C-alpha cells in the first residue's frame, strides 16, 4: 500500500504541474531485463544484478519490487541512472530496503523517452552457502506511469530474467572425457551448470552427435525461462504431446528461436549441424536483446578467412558471421586451411565448447 500510494502521489504531482484533459493512446510496451553478472555460481558467491528497461515512450514514474528467492540474501544496491540521464531528466528518486532485502524502488521525472536500453538499478545478493540449484529473480508490482500534457499513460511491460545455476565444486568425472584436452573445461562447465548431462552408463558421449531437439532443450535450460508454461502452446507437427522435449520446442517456436522446416516439422531425431546451431544461437541472442551487429568490414574478413564459407546455407550466413565474430566458434584447421564445416553434425564436446565460449566471453550478458 505504501509503495502504491507513493507512486500515485508522484503521478498526481506531475499531473498538477502539467494537467491532462484526455486519456492517452494505447499504452506502450516496455521490456524490463534482470541480468546477473554470471550464469553459474558456487554456494556462498555474491551475484551482481542490473535492471534495465528497453525503449520507452513518455515515462513519468517508475515503481518496482524485487522478488528475491529464499536462496539468496540482499547485500547492497543503488537505484540510479546511467551517466547524464539523471541530470538531464532531473530525477528525484527514493530507494529503500526492509529486513535486509531489496524491497522497493521509486523514481519520478518529467516526460522521458529513450530508443535504447536504460540501466536503472544495480544490486548485489549472496547465495546461501548450502544452496544448490537455480536462482531466478523476478520483478513484481512493477508500474510505469506518465503524466504529461493532455495525457495519462500507464505503460505495459514484460520481464526477462536470466537464471543462475548454483553448483558445488565437485566435478563429475566421465571416463570418456580427457579433462586436459581443449574441451575438458567446457564439458565440466556445461555439466556443472546443468546445461548438459551424461548418459545412464556413466559416459558423456564426447564424440557423439546431438539431435536437434536435444540442443533446443539445452538452450532452454540456459534461458532460465519457465518452459513448463509452454505445455499447452502450439508446437511443431512432428512433436508428440508428452515428449520430454515438448515444452522446450514449444518455447522455441513461440519465442522465435526456431521456425522449423517449411512442412511444419521441427526435424525431431535429426542430428543438428553446426550451421543450425549458429542459427539457433543467433536467433536467441536477438530475442533476448544480446545481439550486436557485425560491421561490413569484419563480415568480409570472416568470409575471406574460411575456405568453405561459400558452403554455408543462405539462411545461416548472417548467423555464422555473428557466431564467428563473437567467438561462439573459431572454426577448424584442416590441411592448413580454416573451415567452418557448416553441414557437419556437431559433437557433444563441441556443443559444450560453444556454450563455454558464450559464458567466458559474456555473449549472453
């Protein structure tokens, strides 16, 4: 009640200064991102989170509550704005905590519009020293309001929250994994982060290929989204209801990670190729707001650097350029030539390597 009253008073104050006479047009949609500084952590580690909102139209006040799970404890934080924004807008802001937890943040301003992301808060919280599992933070009671001349607008919003997997230091030692090889740390990361699992016989399957649906399952785990909420969503024609991958593929279809094939099928059971993986990852980067374009000069250099670049399927060219430029893959050296090997089936150790590169380089942060 207290926080809603404050937001209401802020809105009334702005409207008193600049009165309105008619209702606003349809409210604008704003994406809110809750992003940690790492996607894997150890018990007892401290996580640093940033909260930002995407492009916004006529923002007048902000009010939010952070939903902290019992697995973490609030340490410190600040409700602030990127350099230059606060002075430009003349923000008056209030930020408080209660019972050692980040409870609420409220800010008010004159009318504000932005065509790019704007960071509004940073805070730290510590993972319980005995906790193992997934940490998922969310926002609740989130309100954006604007009181401007002749208009009263309340913005809609959607929340994107990145999950953190908390694992102990204990390594799963697979007999077929050489932990001193190039892929050793990658396999260790992918398994400890909960992205990939070994077989029931105790092996990892280092050189085995991976099926298309299983790759999407891994990517859905990385997203941290509640894929069970997609249980009743439309799916591809070849995905049977009740399959272990049903929710993950419904998530991929709904979010735009994959459009499947022209016949409406996803291609369940088929081995995923390297160019397909690069496409999935690039699509994911775009929908999650992690995508950054590659300059024409860099793109041309990539084309020239790989002898088999012209063998990449047309639909995957831009994704391959992005993946190579960002360091998701580095290609292979064969006979003194650098190759992408786009149509080759990706091995499980290679898939682990891609996700390890993404984590190490902060590509999805």
